[in-house]
C-alpha cells in the first residue's frame, strides 16, 4: 500500500510571534517553486501564533498547520492548558507526546494515548512522538521502551484510527537540543519502524499496520535526510532546528518528495 510522505516542522518555543509570522512569508515565497504530489507538509508554531500562521497559509495548498500539543480532556478547570476545540479552527495536525512535553509536564504514555484518541475523534491527525533516552539506549532497552509506548497507544485506539495517526520515532538522545555525538543510521530507524508496525499488527493485523505512517525525528537536516527517507518503511521526517530556516526546510521537503 502507498502511504503519503510527510514532513513536520516543529518550531518549539524558539521564535517570537513576529518571527513566526515572518517565516510564513518566506515559506510561501519559497514553496511557489515546489511541486508536491506525494508529500504532506506541516509546520507547528506556538499556540499564540496558530491563528496568524493559519491565516497566512490559508490560500497555500502546500503547507498545513499543526499545534505542538493539546490537553487530553475536552474542557474544564485546567488553567494554562489548551483544548482541542481551541486549536481545531486553525490546525489539521497536532504533535503529542514530544519528549520535551513529557519531561516538563510528566506526561504519561496513557495521557499521550488519550490525547491521540481525542484528536482522531475531532478529525485532527496526531503525530505521536516516542523513543528511548540515552540511558535506555545504553542499557539496550530501546526496543522495550518503544514497544511499551506503542502498546499503550494502540490499546487506546480503534483499528480505523491507525490510518489516521502518525508515529514519529524520535530517540531523545538524537534531538539537536541534547547535543548528540552521533545519530542513528537509516537502517536502525527502519528497524524501529518495523517494530512499531509489528506492535500495531499484533492488535489490528498487518493490513491495518501497513497503513500506519512512521517518520523519524532527531537532528534532521538537508545533509542527512536522505539516509532516512531512502528506507522504504520511513515515510518522512520531523525536523526541529532545521525547520526554523525556511530554505533548509524547503530543501528537506524537496528531498522527501523526490524519494516518495
Ligand atoms: C524535535 O525536538 O522534535 C526535533 C526533532 O528537533 P531537532 O530536529 O532540532 O533535533
């Protein structure tokens, strides 16, 4: 089966509101020359910029908008959090379970799964981030960690939801903010994509699991993206730092589209 390719730019909390709006202008200009047939492209600004970025990109058919997280309940007395109905006018995508969110808020696998289920019910595609940290990698526990995260996630989803979610395998040690000394090889990430679909197949069968999109995140740039997207089981990438540079982001997108 053919899965569409995907590039998700995570802007984190790196830019001012003004800079986020300015990036949109550059992206619109740069992407005029890019033809996309097989690739979905998403940028994930900060919450306060969602409306402005969505407005800036509304006539642009090539770049969609995503949020960086969402709360797992529909509404309530939850000061400081943001609900699905508050992001839904602006986004079609949403990151969940990013390792920085997990670390800061103590988000559990169960809460990540609840967020993903809620987003699917609201027609927003969750991009669920998972992966091991440096100590777990060192202790040879990467497979166990990813298997557990996947089992909790799919335990909370329906078979139909598998085609409506994306898994971003993001080994925490490979994220640029963690100053990685090395990055995983393409075949290592491809092995994780096999594992991720195997866990999904264990619950819903291999036909459903084949529909599951799996992308890689961790210090992706235009110089290293090829080794990941050349692997047949990897459907795209999630660049953080590199997505803040519009030209570099465009080059990554062009490479992903060319490999699709
Ligand atoms: C991220 O944190 O989602 C990420 C992949 O960042 P970077 O590309 O900068 O490692």
